[in-house]
């Protein structure tokens, strides 16, 4: 039984003067504990698809099922991390992390301890009382992750979490997040336009094409690569093979779309 | 190397000293302007270069001030006007924020009210004075309403547009935790708009003064605005100018107070 199922999702954006068909007939099923990547060029509907999974956008057609039950609006199974960190600049770090429990109305005291523990786990114990503006991009991203994890979601949706970071920080954070999610045994969906990141982090890769957004092809990441940390995975020969295959596929998509 | 550092420091010290001297010079100039204005006024009045009956003189105003401080008249009238202004300021500002919230809460309400708000905003509010007085009776309440109505519409429009400009993604973050609309407002929209809200405070203090003084012109039997009208009617321009100076003084203090409050709030955020 699949943990998360998308059934024939189609989504339109309507404006006053025009409309965009952002997603066309997308069906995906995700097993519990697995790590999925959605890979595709910018504008192919990745963020839209993730917002639909998070229940923030209602698709024009189609349905989202979690454990065979329709996604409620207040489904607490899901943690959604946006494309930028969107930390609240007027709240300090610990209060930013505690915003989820506050919204849900959880016991503040217990949660404060948990938040502190999470921040310590992420190597952020020195900035608990700082404000987001005083943190580096990598630190902010870790805070955003802590904010997402504190409500203990079983499904994590990550929208290009590493795209705004410099390369070195990005590689470190990939390893960190990968290990953390394995430890907590989360089902995760990562959106990215970075082929290497998709291969290094995930078990399966859905390659999307644009206009309208569709699933083009599903790639399985070889077992040998899956079991390595992202940094080590990048050195594996099978990583390179898969990279080349996806690269060619992306190129063929591009030529098709320019011809068509 | 060491020598170089020392001369760097000396350069900086010289720079600081120069800035300080410049500041002191500006203060002297301001004081000079102040003194020469009042001395010139006093002399012109004494030597009848200007009509002392109309333009009075600083010495007469000061002696009236002294007299009124002693007999409690100053405090009596000042208190009335200041309380009316503060009440008008709070009602106008808080009312404007509440209206802005209602508009933000319902897009439909905004669409329906939009043309009316535009017209009301363009209307010179003091022109409503007589209607307010007829409707609410000639008393404090009307005057406070004058102080409030003058700022409430513009506040609601400014604050509403600040609410609308808040990055939607902050709301998305909260929605991903299942936040209600009110929670989104409280946790994201309101705090993100605070700088704009605070900037309306300063404008509204000035507006409330206008509303209250005009209100007092129209109905009051006490207050600084009343003193101005009364002085005008009995041709006592010393009284008019005295009231004017008191108003200028208190308004400046209030404005500074709001300034300080703003700085304090921004530091707190
Ligand atoms: N709020 C919106 N209103 C109208 N069109 C939108 C909106 N959000 C996204 N789109 C359009 O939908 C398509 C997919 O966008 P998005 O999901 O953000 O893609 P991606 O995340 O892959 O870059 C794009 O063509 C984009 O212009
Ligand atoms: Mg996107």
C-alpha cells in the first residue's frame, strides 16, 4: 500500500486576462519511508504540485490520498518547507521554530524543550535567541527545517531547499538533511532542478516536463548509490551513469520543445 | 605601522570634533533666529511699527501666560484640548486599523466599499463638522469625533494596503501548519505591517489637532481652540497668540513623544 497517492492531478491558474495549465494529469505514488525527487526545469509546476500535496492549493481536478484517506485541510501529517526559508524576521530563532506548535495549540513548555533539542541537533545552539537577519543562509535553512520537523510530520515536502546556498554549504547540508531524515525515518519529497542533487539524495526521480507540467519519466536510483551519503554518492560510477541518462533525457526534452 | 595607526585615529578624532562643532554652530544659529524673532517682535510692538492691538507682543503674551499658569486657566483649557486630541487620535488610529482588518478579511467587502472609501478619503473631513455637531450634539463627543474622523479613512486605506503587500509565502508557512485566517493575521500580516502602521501615528497626531481645533472653533466653551475664537471675537489678540503658542508647544511635544514611541517599537520588533 502506498503512503501518498496523487490521482490524475490537473491544475489551472486563472487570471483576469489569461490562464495557465500548470499541471496535466499527474499520478504519483510514494511508499512509506522513501525519498522521492521531482526534477524539472523552472516553471514546470514543481512548486504547484508540492503546494497541492501540502493541501495549500486545491487542484482543479484529481485527488490526493494519504494512507488511502483524502487529504484534509488540517492534515498534521505533512511538513512543508518553502523555496525560501521565510523565517519571520520579527521572531527570534526559537520562536520561529515554535510557530507550528503555537498554531496547533500544543503545550508550549514541552515543545520549547523539543525545539531546543532540535536546534542543538542541528548545531544551532548558539543562535537560539538570535534573530534570522543575523544568520547565514545555511543556518537559516536549518532553522526552517527545524521549524518543519518540530510538529513531527510523517511526510516532508522540500521545495528546492538548497538552491539559494553556495556550493560548499549546499553539499554539507545535503549530507546533514539526508542523515537526519534517515534517522527519523521520514517519507520525503524533494523538488529540485539539480540533477546531481536528485540522484545523490533520493530513491526515485520523477523527471517532469513543462507546458503543461507532466511526468515525463521515472528513474530508479541504483541501490549502491542510495545507501551512500550524498557526498559519497556523487563519486560512485553508477551515479555518473544515471546522471548522463537524465542529462540526455533533459536535453531531448529541450530540443523537442524548441522544435514543437 | 604604529605611527600610521595613530594618525588614522587622529584623523577620526578630528572628524568627530568637526561634526560636533558643526552641530553646536547649528544650535547657535537656531537660538539666534529664535531670539531675534522675538526681540524684533517686541521692539516693533513697543515702537508701534506694527499695530500692538493686532500683533500684541511677546512681553504681553508672557505675562498672560504667567497669569494663566497661576490662576489655573492654562491647565484647565489645555487639559480639555489635549484629552480631546488624544482621544481623537486613538479612536481614529485604532478605528482605521480595525477597518483595515475588516477590509483585509473580506475581499468582497473591500470591492463593495472601494468607491465610497475613495470619495470619503477625498472629502475634506472638517466640512463634515456641522453635521457631526448636529448629529452628536455640541460637546466633547463631537469634538473628539472631529479629531477621529479626520484620520480614520486615510489610516484604514494606508494600513489596508500594507496588509495586502505582506508576502503571501509567510501566510503559506502558517497555512502549512493549518493556521486559521485570524492566526495568519496575528502571526504574519500584522507584525509585518507594523512599520507602516507606526508611520501613520505621526501623521495622525497632526491630523487630530486639526480636527479638534476646528471642532472647538465650532462648538466649544473651553479648550485652546475656543480661546482662539473667543480672543478673536473680543479682539484680544494677545489671547489668540498665547493659545497659538501653547498649541505649537504641546503639539511639538506630542510629535516628539510619538517619534520616541516609534523608535522604541521598531527597536522592539
Ligand atoms: N499564482 C499563480 N498564478 C498564475 N500562474 C502561476 C501561479 N503560480 C505559478 N504559476 C504558473 O504555473 C507554472 C508552474 O509554476 P511553478 O509551480 O512555480 O513551477 P516551478 O516551481 O517548477 O518553477 C508557471 O508557468 C507559472 O508561471
Ligand atoms: Mg518553484
